[in-house]
DNA sequence: TAGATTGTTAATCGATTAACAATC
DNA sequence: TAGATTGTTAATCGATTAACAATC
C-alpha cells in the first residue's frame, strides 16, 4: 500500500534503490509475491535494517510477518526514481565511450531514453549507432533547445568539455551526466553528476595496497 | 617534509586525493612553488579544512603562513595512491567500453598500465587497440597467471560476467574493476570496485526531480 | 496463540566542520 | 612584529546500526 509520506531521500539511499529494483525484478520472474527486507539484504550483502530504512523513504508500508509486496515495491521504486516516464537525453561525443552508452540498452529500463547524439567527426555524422542518429555538434544548440531535451551525457574529449557544456547550457539543458575528467563550471541551477573513474580507481588501488600490506 | 605518520585514509578522502593531484599538476605547470589548502579548496569547490584534513592523512606537514610545497605534495599523493610504480592490468571484454578504457591514456598517469585485453570475437583477436593486443578469452587463465597480473578490468556482457570472474580468480587476480551491472561473487580476499552507472544515474534523476519540484 | 517481520525511536559510528592555539 | 595559514582538538551533522514494541 502506498503512502503519501515520501521523504527526500539521502544520496546513499538513492544509490541503493536501483539495486533493490534489480533484486525485485528477479524475484518477480521467479514468481515470488512478497519479499522480506532480509531477503533483499542477503542478495546484496547489506543489513536488513538498512533495506527497511531505505524502503521507508519511498513511503511504502510493509506487512509484519509477510514483508513487502513485490509488484508494489517495484512500482514504488520505479516511480520514485522517475523510471515510469523515461526522460529523453542526448549524447555529446560519439566516441568509444559514447557508443558504449548508446548500446547500453539497460538504460531504457532505468529512466533514460537516449534519442540522439552529436559528434564533430564527419565520418560519423549521419550514421546511426544502435538506432541513434549522430548529428554534427554544430546542430546541438538548435536541436536540443527545439526538442527541449533536459539531460545531456557528456563523453567528449576533456579539452572541449567546458566549451561543449557552455553550448548545452545555452540550449537549456538542466542536468549533465559528466563522463569527462573536467570539473565543469555551470550555473547553480544546473545539475552535474560526474562519473569519476579516477576516484573509483583510487579506491581500488588503495584497497589493494591495504590488502597486500596486511597479507605480507 | 614527509613524515612517517600515514593514517589509513577514509574512502571519501581517497576519492578526493586524485582531484587534488590534478589541481597541483596545473599549479606546477603555472610555476607555483607552494599552494594553500584554501587554494585547492577553491578550485574544487570544497572547504579548506577538508583539504587540510585529507592532506594530513598522507603524512605531509605544511608550513604555517606558506602552505604546502607543490612538488612535495604531488610526490606524497602519488606515492600514497600507488601511482609511482603503475600496476599492470588487463581488460576482459574488448567491446566499446573496453576499447574506450584502452584508449583512455590518462590512466597511465594514475597508476594503471593496461597491458593486454581479451575477447571472444575472432575478428578482434590478434588486433591491437591503442597498442594493446587482444587475445582470445580462452587464453586468459594461462596468460594472466603466467604474467602474474593482479588487476582485472571487467567489461564483458552481464550474462558472462560471473563466469569470466571465476576464471580470473582462478588465474590469481586480486582486484577487479567491475564495469558490469552484476554483483559478483568472489572470495573474501578479492577486491571488487564497481563503477555503478545505474546508481550514478539514479542520483542524477533524483536531483533533477527535486530541482523541478522546487522550481515549479 | 506464537513467532516472524515490520516501523520507530535511540545509540553508535564516522565524516565534516568549527574553533583556536601554534608558528614562521 | 603582525598576520596568514597550519595542525589539533572539539562540536556538529548525518548515516548506519541496534533495540524493541507493534502487528498480522
């Protein structure tokens, strides 16, 4: 049963919700009607109390002794994360990384609908990758503002990242998923979410170093 | 001046250190001999006290009124993150994403040296991408164990991620940089660092939702 | 009923931020 | 010296975890 009491969730909670969704979709495939918080927790190597806390921020109420209804929980997480009406997005930079993201069909089930791409390479302009047409970067401002696309996926070379960003902001983009290693300058009301590979690599190296130190 | 008192740093600290390094390398190019914590903080939109705390966990001592020596700080962060002797790594899965990472020359300056790649596509086997030779996946166990490569970059399709992981573990891999959306099962002593795009996307969507709600 | 699992309230933990004496 | 910036110690903040009454 849904409930109006949705809280503004913390970032860590928001990051975990998609993984719950994936467990729930599996459970549904197996014909399970309900799941307990400890079931989800076990699958993801988390604590059940954490799962319960996270779910509570979506406003869904479970049933003591039973757990949570699988379809209801799927539904509430999907709408909570905005997966119900996938938002249009475009890719700036159709290199290897951009192409990888275009091919990542998984995004459609996760609220993102990539509708077009831009690149400066005249070899690529006019072609399609996984059904997504590539336009020349010169067309970005006009096309994006006319189509009113809010979300940009930035996969251009670092050297041009800021310039391209400036154009995207002019075109009315409201959120940028930044795969470059540039710290972008944008107006305060523009959301930038960076996928920071170097930070991720640093934690891997650091953990490996600790593990080697403690084992030898 | 370095100091023996290196603490085990927190994950958030480790994630920020590479960004300090990037600011410092820029500063060095501009000929700056010292920087203050507030200089770094300003560049990265952080608080100076946080920068100072993070630096203190590397053991480097600054000078009141002066700040930190740029070359010393670069040096200490590089060795702290293990960038001094770059570690060998291989890529499992030479698709778009794998190729993008092979081309990402930036990693060499960040402690990672990608030495070979594996794929099942016979069209790709034997070719090179950015100087990195692609071998058939069948050769993985033998080659990786003989060359004693500790770090794997996993960019195979989700469906085979666990199988390939099992082989890599058998081959003696100690750390896996996981770009798939699979929650891998590995022995306790194997480090897995996952780049969770769906979690990152969820925070972007959530922030965008908040921003739209508060503006309208 | 008995017992499994929930939601809530409180305790703990760890990271960030503030305050400030030390220092060159 | 005066003042900018450090390192340390304490306070705050927020997330996680624990405890437990409520409930079907």
